[in-house]
C-alpha cells in the first residue's frame, strides 16, 4: 500500500516531507540548535571581498541594493503576468502555456539578479542580519518560493494546462503571488530592522 | 526658485500630518514599503513591454497585445507609486527637496514621460507592419532601451535618496550644493 | 498500441501526482500566509493600542 503510494505520488510525498522540514526549521527548535554555529559563517562572510567592499564602500552597497530592486521588478513582473494569466486577470487573449513558458525565462533572469546581488548585500551586513529574525524568515520564504516554483509550479504547468483542474491552477497562482510577496515584503523589512 | 521650493518645503514640514507621518514608525515604513514593492507591478510590467520590443520576452506574442494588455496594471502600479511617493516627500519635505538624487530622479521621471509618449506615438504609427515580428524596428527598440536605462537610473537615484553623502550640511562640494539647491543658514532637515 | 496506452497511463498518473503536490503546497502557503499576516497586523494593532489607548 505504502509502496504503491510512493510509486504513484512521489512528488506529493516529497513536498509534504519538505513542508514538514521547513516547519520544523521554523518552529520546531531545529534552527535553535544550528543557529549558534552559524555565527562563525556570518562573521567570515564579512571578511570576504564582497563583505569588505560592502562594508567600506557605501556607494557600491547602495548601487547593488538598487540592482537588487531592479531584479525584484523583473521577478515580480514575471510572477504577476504569469500568475495573473492563470487567474484570468491579465493577457487573457494569449494562450496560458505561452505566457507561463515565456514569463518563466524572465523569472529566472530576475531571480538570478536578486540572488547574486542578495549574496553581495548579505556579506556586507552579515553580522547584523544574523541577529534579525526577519532575515531568517525571508530566507525560509525564499527557499520555499524557489522549491515551489521549480519543483511544484513548473512541473504542474508543463502539462497541458487546459486539462488540469482549474481550481488547482488558480490556487497555485495565488500561492505563488503570496510567497513572492512574502519574500519581497520581509526583505524590505530587513532594512527597517536592527 | 530654490528659495521658493525651500519655503514650500518648510510650510509642508510645519503641518501636523507631515510630522505625524515622519515620526510614525509603522505608517512611514508601510508607505515606504508600498512604494518599493509596487515596483513589481509598475516597472515589472514596463520591463516586460520593453523586453518584448527588444525580442527578449514573449517574442511569440504580438507586441501591441503585450503593450495594450499590460498597460492597465502598469498604470495602476505607477498611480500607487505616485501617491506613496508624494506621501514620502510630504513626510520629509525639506531634506528631500534639497537632495541631489531626488532632483535627478524628478528630471529623469519627466524624461521617462516624454520617452513613453514618443514610444507610444511611434509604435501606434507603425505597429501594424511589425506586430508579430519577434523584435521591433530599431527606432522602437531604441525607445525601449532608453526606457529601461532611464527607469533603472530612476531606481538607483530613488535608492540613493536614503543616503546622506551629499546632504546640504555635510557636502563640501559647491557645485553639488548648487544643484541640490542648498539654502544658506538652514537649520532643519 | 499497448505502449501508447502505457505511456498515456503514466502521463495521467504523473499529472495526478503533480496536481496533488501543487494542491497540498498551495493550500499550505495560502493558509500559512493568512495566519502570518493576520498575526502581524494584529500584533501591530495591539502595540498601537497599548501606546495610544
């Protein structure tokens, strides 16, 4: 019975396991156990080239922050256009598959910019963000968002979307918008904290 | 002119709502966050339109359809940014009106508006001949590239406003002081 | 012929799996977001009430 479930629903079981791991990390005390040992890593990040440049050259840090925002605009635009199409709100006269496939490329580009600039920024203020709960929450939301996008949303939408259950498709669109909004909002709040 | 702007800023700064907004931790940050996060709607849609013209996004969808369909959400996004931007200025009017970056940003916003007007005019005149082409003609592509470039600098300037490198009280550079519109003897930010 | 049916069956099973996974995660995200934002807004409201009455 269990073996049959594993062969029929491997992705479902994997994502359920991943959700449980994320919840344990967030609220189960697992993070508390790992947290102290990570301080050394964050202290080291500030000594790297990125960290030194970010700390000593404020203009470089501010410029990278702005590029991070441009990446966010691309990422957010692609998410809103793609998920907006799935919800039937925008580009309704363009086939869903076309919008989803094409906006995915923009999404990957935007996400790459955000990740590259995000790593640089994190190095510059590593020992500050280490102590900010909102930073860890953002990382959790970002991990959840990336896993969701690449391991759940994309595999689902690679099928013929018309043959999928429309309620599931719409729920995926809403969840996708919510998770990326969460990433952006918690990211913005890092700047107001500490 | 600078004197006039300065007096107007002082008058705004003296209003109770300006002080309340400035001093309110949550309200100011919410307005600021909304201003920044709405980038995803306004610039997100704008970038998709521009990238379509360059043949880098949705090349198999007619250009006019992308421009028309994404226009409304883009304008809604810009409306929210405009309102929250005015509120942010209203909360800190004296310092902001004398910020070099704010002034560059305002000029660039005007340039972006002119570019957008010319872009739409040129597009509407000729779109029927290249609508389904993956890349727009060079004149339209130039407009799209200028739009991407100008808006990127607007974002950079917007981000730089938060930093005090060239604030009137600290800047030793006279040329920057003049461009920033610094007023002699001012005592508040 | 038999191979075609087999492959269609496999595709159908995979689609079911992908839909079930999407449904589980999307539901979890929507419920979690609702709770998270409600708690955030409520805590700010309580804080402001404590400060200003």
